[in-house]
């Protein structure tokens, strides 16, 4: 069979931004663009804007008739149905038949999966997980997502939704309210939003000096906490310790489930490097069952954050029907 069309499109839908790119068979992003996800209360308006911007990019790169398929990574994306279902961090409620909406607009086959699964596929195809058959991808962004690969296959479960490790309950009693409506989820503590919440809690109940006190408390972001921590701010460092400890404890449990060779961290919070890695490793090692001790590496994604999800999503484009 000849490769009639040389490119695919990868679309990564995040809570804040949607990034898209034209990708060739070697995994090179030829061109990319983005739109704001959270600007559109109606999904139809969002699809219109996405169509306009993406079509413009295709025209500029002389690729309008050269796209084999479109792959999409989205929060709560269901690979089996091509739908986004009840995504807490997106402005649209209910079940959104996004793959069909995009197919209708572009006339190109579209395949859709969960955003963390897309990142895992990207990592396996082009990044740190090349050659790994068993690993867990953890995305630390607006939310916490996961892609679980066992024996070289993504775990989808019977309904397409397997691998919501961000919604494992890590604080069962009086835990924080999560965007999913339950309390005590990992995401409520270890997402970028969770780190900002921890900062607000610490600042409210304690008196120790911190450069974070110069920022209006409701405006503090995880980036502010990082900026303070790298200057040696004690409170900010403690926030990272607290966050890393919760992640490490959770990882010890995840290891018992699928015995991965590696846990790969991806997303904004992974940029904190050793600030987050050290407490994760300590808590993970302390809580890991003996038979697994010393066997699981924690790694950072090798793909540029903006590229990984787009590349992963694009990999689905080759298979789209």
C-alpha cells in the first residue's frame, strides 16, 4: 500500500489551551498553532474557531489535501466512541461527540483518546518510553491524568475510560473537593491547581515569612510557588515536599497494580525537576512493597511539553478510520 497522504494532524485539548500540529511519518511537527479552549462556552463556537485556525495552517503549508487523519487527545476522551464525556476541566458539559463534529467539518477521519493516553502514545513512539512495554505516564497539568501501558498496549478497559489515576482517593477523610465532585482525589492535591491550593492553605494557617505573601492570595499559581522555591523560600519548598510526598505515596500503590518499569512525569509541574522528584522518590521508596523496591524508575518526559501530546494524538491520526 502506498502512503497516499504524507501527514496527520495532532490536536491536544487542554483546560486552558488547545494546541495542534501537522506531523509527518517520522514524528516531525511541520507547523503548529493554538487557540484558547476556555474562551468558548459553546462547543460549536470552539469547533468553528478550531476549523478556521487549523484550515489556515493547512493552507499555509500547502497540506489541505495531504492529511491522512486527525488524532485528538482530550480530557475524558473516549477512544471507543470518539466522545468527550463529563470533563470537569472543560467549559462544555455532558457528552460531546467531538470526533464526529470534526469529521463533519474537515471531511477527514478523526480518532480521539484521553489526553494522558495521547501523551503516553507520544512518549512510547518518540520519547522516553521507546522500547518500554510496561510504564505509567502521569500528566501533571490543570488536572492529573494517566496513561497506563501494560505489555506494550494502552489499557482502555471495557468502556474506554481505564486509567484515571488522578481520581484515586488519597485523602479519604475530609479531603479537598475535586473538580469531579468527589473529595480527596490525587488531582485535588498534585495538579498545578492543587499546588496553588496548598499554597493558599499554608499561607492562611501559618505566619512564617514567605515571598508568596506579596502576591494576592487568590492569584497565586503553581509557577509562583516554583519561582519562590528556586530562590530558597522555605514555605514554597515545603509546598513541593507536601505535594511530592502525596504523589510518591500514590505511586507506591500504582506500582502494586501494574509493576511498571518506569513512571514518566509529564506536564507543567514536571518542570520543577528535583524540587518535586526528591520528595516523590523518598515517599515512593518508603511505601513500596518489598518485591518492587528499586525496580521502578521515575523519569521526566523526553518530549517538549507542547510537542508530546500533539505527537501522541497525531499517532492516532495514522489509524483513524
